[in-house]
């Protein structure tokens, strides 16, 4: 079997992810993880991907630990590595998969952080003067979409009364309703955004380029700090949407479809968080 060099293997993997229509952020993250791995292997004298052994992968992971990567970060990189070598085996580039017996480190998964009414009101107030970020926050709170889905939205995805969330990352295409608060925030942003750009992306930078996931995280993290909200991350806005809808009595099957969960069991995990907190039917924009 003719084996390929490390760089060619990396490039073929990135092309494969692009063809599978993986999210832009996933392609970048996986690409950087594998680039980091191939640099390490190159420094060990490896030239061809078929030469790589299980022990060398373990040595790479050990180095990550000594470089102060958290178990959670290492686990994410293991996902990249396993996907990389599965692809190479399936494509015939290697005969055996050296990553198949790599085990994930154990780490504690913290429960989702659910923002209180006071907190998400404070976040809204903090970013109200920033029209773009305010629209982003409202979309998270009013639709519960994922950050990757929001970053991939195009202008044509915004309909009169709903939002089209395109197929990506193995999640099926779906539509989510746009309520009054979300529509008002989007309308104000669209007026500011204008049409003097060739970009079809809904959220763009001042120079007209698509707003990346890291840009969105940075902006919202800043307003979390301004609002005095500790220990919250962008994904907690989605968690908050789910939790508050469960507390308001939204049927769990309806909510599961709305947020794009593949399995009902994923949505059911939130029930423990909101136990004994059911309230009368409420709407986030009215809180």
C-alpha cells in the first residue's frame, strides 16, 4: 500500500470535512488539531502517515497534558484524531487505525448554567446599544439555536415569521418561529447592516466579512462581564431557552424538535435542572 506524507494526509482530511459540509468552525478546529499532531510526529522523524503507531499518539497526548491542556481540551483533540484516522482507514490510506484504542480522559461535566430572569435582562440591557450583538443575543434567547447555526445563517434564511436553520454537522434542516422580540432586533440590525456588501452571511463584520464563531463568543463574553454575570458562556443562552420553555410547560417533544435535538433523551436531561420550577406559561421576551 502506497502511503502518503503527513501534510498530504492533513490536506485530504480537511477537503473531506469540507465535502461533508461540516461547519466552518469544526473544519478549522479539526484542521488545527491535526496540524498540531502532524508537526509533533514530524519532529519525531515521521514522514509518512502509515508509519504512525498507537504509542506515538499516546506520546502526543502526554505532551498535551504536560503543556497544561485541560482533560476536556485533550478529549476534544482525541475526537479530531479518531475522526482523522477513521477517514484515512476508510479511504485506504492506512491499513490499520492506530487511534482505535485511544481512550478519553475522565473529567467532570458541569451542568448547564441557566440564566435567571434578572441575569438575561441585565445582558439585554448591557448590549442594547450594540445593535448587532443585541440581535444575536435575542436570537439565542428567542430561538435556542446553536452558535454554529447562528454563524452560518444567511440573509435568505430569515423569513417573515420564521428562521430557516440549514442542515449541518449531522443536524437536520429545521425552521424555528421568530417572535416579536427576535423580529424587532433583527429588523434594527438589518437596517444597520445595509446591503453594501457581497456577503450573503446574515451577521457580518464592519468590513463585510462573515462573523466567525470566535467573534460571536468574544462579543457576548464582553457583555457578560459588563452585565456582571459570572461563569456564563454563550452556549448557556441556548440552555436558558430550553430550561425556561420547560418551566413554562412547553411539551418536551415540541421543544426537542424546535432546538434540533436528535434524541428526546437529550432534552429530557434538562428536566432535572428545572424540577419543581414549573411556572405559568411565560415568554422570554416578556420577562
